[in-house]
């Protein structure tokens, strides 16, 4: 008995033109493609397996890596639905979809991205255990995006923590902005991601950043160990304070809109960013510091509130009236009632005798 | 043929341990008057409650309660720090023994000594932690009363500041305080 199979020729492929790469290079290319399109790949298999990497890559591999990374812009835009909105660019309001708001700008990648890909492919990250470090090196904006996408690829998996504690990753401002709750140490300078091409990236990721920060706030409500909460809160505070200061200095307050989008649903439901009860066996000083640190996002709302007061003072005849109107519109859904609620929550977090927070609800 | 011997090692440690716990929190003082004047009014209220201005730093008002709890109010930044410490002398002894062949005596003795030191460290750490928990529990019991005491001081400071502000605006004709602590001041300007 024989099986008959009908084959349909869908594309005429010239075998001589198909680039040939080594097995290890193929893994490298697949990892780069997975970063760009995580849903189209078996993420776990890529991160869990470890392959020995040769010292160099061939020109075919280089070309295919370039091709994979060249698709990052559309991938970033898709993440936020490529929504039409307004951005403040050069003290003027520009409206439209991302590619209409910004002039085309290439993402610059350096050797750091290749090192990252090689490390991701070469290390057994499945167990979340110790692996050789990914050394810190100067990062271009493309490298920062690759690091962000690598952390995103490993979301909710043990490798995410291993990736987050690498020296190269902790030098990335974009990684801090998206994954502050996983970071430790000193936050880097945020200027590179609020100016030039970096600002376009952050603008494209606005919706996703709001979701991430909201998720981190809900996660904090499940942390009963004050040491853990303190570490998360301190990292979040460092990231948000430095980022918002950088936005302010670069006249790009609009980039910090995700703070409001993240906080609003939580404030509306009166959800404080701490568990009802922190481990009573821990020192009061640690519990108290942890509760204070946990209010990072609420302090971000307060900074916005101060900005809002300034925007209200901009008159029709002033140069930046249009910009102020856009920013007033961003703050409007929060308004005075939710700002007061944020202040009340911060006051409760700082209280000598903390009052229990409300019960967690499904987001 | 080797002989079996019994090796016994005793180690003891006497250590004085000090544990401390405390909290620091801002006081919600409304800026009715200039910060320096608000600080003076708060200091007056606190002095009535047994606080004393620090001789070296007059911005600090301090009180040490009979239970050892130290309360420090920073009048300039309007923050309160509450702290409790405790010290104790710990005296611990550990004896360990083992039967070994005579030629293994030196190695066993070193091993037992290490184990004894490890056991002593563990006991000291456990007792230090128990003392720390005792301090924390004592401090927590105190905080409820302290908060209400400080809230009252803040309330009276605010009323005093409002009264002074009203006097600056004009002539006070009526000052009514209801049971809930709400104050109404009528001023003729």
C-alpha cells in the first residue's frame, strides 16, 4: 500500500540562493526572530536549551541577523496597536500613527546585541540558576530594545530573573523602565531613551509599559516578605524618579503618560500597592521602609499632579499652549479625586499604624 | 592495632548583643503659617507632653518614655522617629564528644571544635532574634497610643496656627470647638 501525497508548488526556490548557515548560527538567527515575534516561536525551548557557540559568525548568518533585527520597528508598533495619538516633538504637538509622527530612523545595534543573542543561545537558562555573566558594555538604542525584548520573551519564566540580573541588562535604561521590579543597584541615565530614537521607542511602548507597571503593582500586593517588597519598591522608585526627571529635562513629559494609565484603574478601585499584612516576624523598621518604598507609582502620580498645576498656568498666548493642552488632557482622567486618593494612600503607607488595604480583585 | 578513644570538646562564648528597631514617618502638619512658626507652635505642644528641645539641635524635640522607647520629632522636616533598643549578655556553652581511633584524634578534635563554634553561633543568633522580636512587639504595642497622642498635638498646633492666622486677618469675634474637634473661627476683617 502506498500513500499518495499531492504537493503544490507555492514558490520557486533556487536552492543555490538559499543561504546556508551552521547549526549554531541557525539557533542564533531563530533567537533573534523570537525576540521580534515571540508568539511565533517556542520561547521555552529556545531559552531552556544551551548550544555551544563558535567565536565568529559567517556572512550569511550576519545578513540573516540583520534581516531579523530590521523588523523590530513594525514589531514595536504592533505591540501598541499602532494607535494614532499625539506626541510632543520639538515643543510641538504631532498627531497620527507612529510612522506619521516620527521621521524614519534606524535602530543602531552594536556588538552588545550579538553578545546578548550568543549568551541567550549558549546558556542553560531553564532552571534560573547561576550562569556565566553577560558583561556590561556601552549600549546603543537598538541594543536596549533587544535587551527589553529578551526580558519580555522570558516573561513569567525562570530565565527572566537570570536575564535581569546580568550586568549588561542592568545598564539598560529601557530594561529598567519596563522591568524595574526585577532590577537592583543604581538605575542608569535615562536621557538616551527620552531623546532621539530612544524617545520613539518609549512612545511606541507606552501602552505596554502601562500594563507592565500595573501588573507589577498587583504583584506587590502578594509580597508578604518586606525585604522583597523593599527591593522592588526601591528599584521602582529609582527608575520612575530618574525617568520622569529625564522626561522633564527633555521636554517630553508625554512619554511618562504610561504612569497615569497604569495607576488609574488601581486608584479607581482603591487598590494599595502592598499586601494587607507584611510578615509580622520582620523588624518594624524594614516593614515601614518597605511600605514607603512600595508607593513609587503613587509618587509618580503626584509628580504628574505638580506638572498638571504648571500646565494649567500656561496661557493661550504662550508658545507651549498646545503642548500644555495635550498634557492636561492626559492628566484629566486622573483629576483631583484620584490625585487625592493617591495622596491618601501614600499617607497610609507612611502611617505609624498601617491600616489594612482593600482586598485584591481581578485586574 | 589502634585504640579507641573518646574526644570531648567544650566551647563557650560570652557576648553582649544589642538590638534596635524603629520607624520614621512624616507628620501631617498643614502649612498654615511659615514653617519656622509652625515648628515653634508644634514644639510648644510637644513640650506640654513631656518633650524637650535638644540642646545641640533645637530642631529636635525628644522624649524617652519609662519603657525605654525614644521618640524624636524633627520640627524642621515634621517627621517623627520612634526607636527602642535592648541589650543583653548571652552566656552559652556547648560540649560535644565522639569516639574515634587514636590516630584520628587531631582531625576529630578540629571537626568537633568547628561544630561547637557553629552551634554557639546558631544559639546566639536565635537568642538575638528572639530579643529583636520582643523589642519589635513592644514597639508595636506602643505605636497606637503614640499615634493618637501625636495626632492630638498636631490638631492643637493647627488650631493655634489658625487662630494666629485669624488674628493677622482681623479681630476674632468667636471661636467654637465642637465635640468632634472641629473649630470655627469668626473674624471681623
